[in-house]
C-alpha cells in the first residue's frame, strides 16, 4: 500500500542563490531593474522555483563569487537558529 507524503518534489521546492562570506552567508536578491544585490537574510533574497533554477542563476555569476543554489527552507531555518540570541 502506498503512503502519501507531505514532502514536495525536489523540482518544485523553492531555492535561493547563496555565497559564503567570512561571517556566514549572503543571498542573491535580483532587483526590479535587474541588478544583483547580496543580502544577509534569506527571507529577503529572490526565491527561485527550484534548485535547478537557482543553480542555473548561480553559474551565470562571475566565477570568483563561488555562488550555489540552496534550498530556501533549510537556509531560513539555519538563519533563524544562527540569529537567536
């Protein structure tokens, strides 16, 4: 018998573009005019529809940035844990 699952398929999970910095991570926010800004809070980053879309955007950035696609939910949870004081 098959059981239903609440886990979304990987192709439909939102993701963000992230890069490592000395004090943690920064996330890509694409502005309305197409500029790329790096923000500390993943909640204010541009969400991509899937890991594939986020990874595609990351590899289009200059190689020196070493950016990666990361699952949005995991980044939000990590950010919250790291910022609880």
